[in-house]
C-alpha cells in the first residue's frame, strides 16, 4: 500500500517533575496496534504559531497541563526523522523543549483529539536511569541523554543544532 507523504514541523514538550522524571505517553500506530511504544508529548505547529506556543498547546491538549509558551526552556535538540503512521509517510522536523512541572501535575486525556484517544493507552513518568534500563520501545531513542542534559542545566541549541 502506498503511503501519503506528509511533512510536519513539530514542537516536542518534555514535562519534567520535581524528581527529574519526564512524562511520556504510551500508544500505537493504528496500522500496527501490536507494536506499542512510549513517546514524547507534542505535535505540529498551526498557522502562525511559534514552536513554544505549539509546545504549550500540545501539552494541554495531550495531557491537560496548562503552561505559557514562555515557561518552556530550550530548544535542547533539533532533528529530522522519517516514519510511517497510519496511512502516512511522515517527514518530521522536531524541536524539543522542556518545562518543569510539580509532582502534583494532574494528567488528563480529556482534551485529546479522538484519534489520539483511540491510540494512546497510558502515561508514565520516567527517570533517565529507567529509560536506560528498559527494554520497552521509546522515542526518541536518545531521550535518556537528552533528559540528563536538561537536568544538568545544559545549553539549549540554536536553529542549526549548535549550542547557544
């Protein structure tokens, strides 16, 4: 089956709690429901939206946590990935931002789009050590090192991938 090409510019939100754990979602591609994986919160920018504004919107839509765009730090990583999801062949330019949230942050799937509700089954807070030690699939694959960089106060990157 031929896949529909789609190019997207996305903001990935990395909420980090007081215990230095990152919040990930668990779900699956509807074309491969038997291959679930953990993934970061985020999505494509909408018309006229900055990446930080997209990160704030996606954080609320996907897990119900409200934040302002200026509360995000970063970006900490820029990358381009290619993958298949449902009927799409996606090329995704993704930029990762972090935001500190308290241990009392309440996660809710109430504001997700229906396709997200249908394909997202759980959430979990992960430490870098837990990510290093798991055999479960998660994306991005270098998330543990990215989390450590953020926790250590690492420098954000510039648009071209260099450090600030």
